[in-house]
C-alpha cells in the first residue's frame, strides 16, 4: 500500500510539475489585470443592454461575449461532471457550444433587470487559480446584489471561469441542472446535448 | 416594557425561554458550514414543492404587485420593517452583535418618531445602514447545526434550524408584549402583506427558473442552501475557498 502510494505521489508530482511549467504564462497575472478585465466585460455587457436591440439579437451578442470572456471549455467540463470523462471529442465540443448557448439564453434574459442600474467593482483577492473580483450590482428598486467573478489565465489567456450571485455558485448550480437532464434521459449524453441547446 | 406586561404574559414567556434553552442545548458545536445536502424528507418536500409551484404558476402573485400602487407597497414595507426592528435588536443582542443591536435600535427610534410610526424610512435618508436578522441566525451563531432541508407550504425552502427559528420568532417579538390589542397585530399583518407583495414582485423571475428547470425541486433546494449559508457566513465567516476546476 505504502509502495503504491509513493509511486502515485511521485507520478502525480511529476505531472503537476510538468503542468506548472507548461501552463505558466509569460507574465504573471496581477490583480490590476484581472480587475481591468472584469471592468471591460461589464462595460461590454452594458453596451449590449443599452443598445435597445430585440431580445433574440441581444442574447446572440451575450453568447459572443461569453465565448470571448469566459473559459467555456473548463466551465462546460465542470458542469458536465463525471460524464465528461467518457465523452468523445465530438460530444465534448457539441456539449461546449450547447452550454454556451444555454448560459447566454438563461442569464441573458435576466439582464433586462439591469436596465437603468449599474455594476461597481469593489475589490480583488488572490485565490489559487487566479483572482476573485468582487462587484456589486445596483438594480432599480432592488437591494444591491453581490456578484463575484473568478478569473484565471490558466487556459493561456485571461478568462473568467465561475460566477457567484449572492453566494450562489453558477457552475455548481448548472452542474446539478445538467445532472438532472442526464438522469431524465437515462444518462444519454447526446439527448442531453439536444435538450441543453433548447433549454435556458 | 412595563413590569405588569411581563407578569401578564409570563406563561408564554416561560414557554419561550424553555424552547430557547432546549434549542440552545445543541449549541457548542462551533459554526461549521456544511456543504452537502441533507434531505431525508425529500418525498414529502417534493409534494409541498409541487403545491408551491402551482401557487406561483397561478399568476395571482404578480397580478397583485401590478394592481397595488408601488407607493402603498413601499409604505407597507416601511411599517413592517420598522415594527420588526425590536425583534432584530433582540436577536442581535442574543448574537452578541453590538453593531447590529445599535443599528436596529437607532432605526426603530428614528423611524418611529421622525418617520411617523415607521411610514417613512427616515433612517435610510440619514444613511443609516439596514440590518436584518432572525432567530434562525441566532441559533447558527450559538452553534446549532443546520438540520435537514424542508420545503414549507407558502414560505418555501427552509432548514430544520430555520424552522425552529421561525417558531421562536413568532413568540418573541417584544412589541407583542408591550402593545395592546389590536395594535400588536399590525406588525404581523403588515409583515405578511409585505412578504406577499415581495413574493409577487419576484414571482416572474422565480417562475422563469422554476418552469424552465428540468428538476425545479433540486434547483430550488441547491440555490436556497447556497444563499442561506452565504448569508450566515458573510458576517462571521472566514474568506471562502473556491473549487479549482483547472485541477480536476
């Protein structure tokens, strides 16, 4: 047993060290970079909201923003959970794009509430994967909502990989929702992908 | 609060003290924030959930919010909030939250006197922050564990600890021991009306989530537990540590 453990530790350590060398970006991510990145994202979201375009057009634009600013691959993989391991490459890429459409539709509809409001960046904090950026959304006639973005450059570029609204973890919540879809379809990933692109 | 009032309501007060003492018996465990879901009553909870969902989907809710002018809804909200402040002060004191106790007391005095019985929220004009708490939070501070998940009719998701908290809060509003009948019911009535209005203003958003979800019961459960745990830990808790999906 000890022998196996040692062997595994050694292997894990080797893999980890290699991963660090490979994933290390040319310049270290700073809190200022991460904050500026989220400020750009917020201003881009607001220019879509204030454009006055019809909802379907807005949601298409939100999807473009999501794909540009978020690490869709890692988010989709987390949301799919253990089923991601047995998925084929085609299934994974189909799932990723269905996931992006779903998120844009589901959360884009809520952005209507943001009309006439504002989002302010409160501060940043170093976390293991990168930075936590804390913001407050001030919506008309509502109590302020705390919105947290988790930002990382582990994918090779600066992207956000999770969001928390008043403590509600987006990835965890969507992992549960997608898990329910998988249960409903008896674990059929292709059916779930079709369901996901219609849902939201 | 005059002595005569305490004496008159002493049997009730004794029951409450006994209840608190009983519940406090489970304290001392320290504030451990659970991450899992403990739902042994899932079957009956799901039945209640279907009932609540039908209620939300009936459309009565949002109709009410549209029918009653916003000005009236605001006044009802102000009165209800102001009348809840003595209880917030008591719970803050039980939590040894000096700042919360100060805010609640100061808000109650300011709004009762200058806001004409709480009709106007003068305290907010003076930039006094808002403060809200309940006996469920007091139990959390005392170290009571979260208990199983419950979905209550009309009220929605809750936990064992919060159900006990609600029960105690029903009987421990200091105002109900000081005010004569029927004035002492104003707080309860406006509180109820305010939560009905609030629910109906929100019901569009909630409906979207409930109707759109594949399993709205588990979504409501997960969202509630995350939100409540966050609410409870944000005043006292250590900074959150996050799952790192890049390591999986």
